[in-house]
């Protein structure tokens, strides 16, 4: 198959756009929280049919995979992270797909949405990404369990912002959700939001530990009331991470919050999304439920470490008709 440029008319819009207002939050409305329910069987049925109803092929698939790349928070959160590994990750963030593939597809200069690291690696990542326009996100507040002393969790946010992180991924205290202490969850989230200052805050719910979709929905709503700019499924360290039913539950809460307040809140599924076909399902769900506004990095991100490699393989197959070995697309 002779490589040809993708039809630009098939490509989702990738150009930067004006940002939307941040979520200022609102007073905690316990009546609204108590009214939130989740029909688990209906949610699961809706998600089970998504793959059969929303399928894209050939040039259209390539276009949506390019869109997915622009939405990735390229992540390394391992105990053996080193400055060298983070610098390699940042180089991959700047050039996420081999230059000849992007040139053939007519998309030179494409980058990922952000790089996500532990606090210790923020300064290294900021230096490695200087001049690229790619923000650095730091996981914080005792990630992943969120059980370190509270004053240290708040201080950790400030240290990451001081080191140059433009986005902070915080973990909530799951016990507040499991005991129904919504006031405590709201107060915690408000203080963490304030500690972030100008840095955008993503609230990680750790949905795999919240037991029910109703708990997921109520926690999502409380975090948005408290001012979260994004709500995020998981740390990637739980036994169960991002799933389509959890995602549908959370993004419908985002839609309800916008209907009530006029404020747009972002969404980030994280953990377990490693295949290009999975990314396409999440993009289809976002477009169906929230519309095109949520197909930009200011309102949607994938938290992923290995997803990019599979997308690159699929794009090479699109151009050449052959699948390459995975090691040809290594990140670090």
C-alpha cells in the first residue's frame, strides 16, 4: 500500500482554541446530592452496545487516532522512575509518533496533551518540555492512597505548583464517599482547589474502590461543586480502573452540572486504557454524550502510559498495510 496523506476534511479539529472559564464551584447542595441515582443495568446495557453502533474505519479511524494522541496525558508513575526516563518520556511527548508517519498523514507537529509525573520529577519534566507548550501534571495529596497526614497533602500541592506543575491530579479520601460524609469531601476538595492556585485541578475518585455507581455519581457531583476542573476515574493503581459504565456515569454528572450551572468540567479516564480500539470507544462516548466541545484537551484527557504505542502501530498499519513490532514504538 502506498502511503498517502489523510484527507484533511476527515480530521477532527486539532488546532488550539480559546479556553473556557474555570469551574468556580458552588455551595454544597445536599438535596441535589441525595437525589442522584444510578441505574446500573441500564448504564451497562448502553455501554455494551457502543462498540457495535460507533465504529470508524480507514481514513476516519486514522483521523480519530490522531485526535486521541492530542488528548493523552503521557504518564510515568513507577517507583523506579529516574530523570533519564522522564526526559525520554518528554521527548516522546514532543514527538509522539515517528516524523515520517505524521508527515505522511499531513499532521507534523502533533503533540500529546500533557506529561504526568510524581512530584519529584516535576522539575525535570518542566525543563525537558520547555518551549513545547506541553503542560506538566503532578499527582499529589499522597497519591495513590491519599492517606498521608492532611497538612502534608496540602503542602505537597503547593510544592508541585512551585516546581512548575500547571495541573495537579489530587486523590480524594475514599472514606468520605463510603461513609456518605459529603460535607467532609466538599471541604477537602475546596481546600485542595484553593491550594492549586492557578494550576488546574483534576479530582481522582478511585472509582474502583467506591463500591457502587451511585457513589461514583454523588462523589463526581460533590467534587464539581467544590471546584474541580476535571473529574478523573482512577489512579491506575486500583484493581479496577477506568470502565465505560463508570465513564458514562461520570460524564452524565458533568452534563447535569453544566445544565444547572452553565460551567463545563473536564473528564479524564485513567488506568487500563492501552489499546487504540478502546480509545475510539471513549471518544465516541464523549461525542455522543457531551458533544464536540469535549474532544479537546482542555476538557478531555486519557491517562495512559502504553496507549500511545498501540496507536502508533495502528497508524503505521494504516499507511503501509503491515503491523510493526512493538519495540519500534517504545516510549522509554
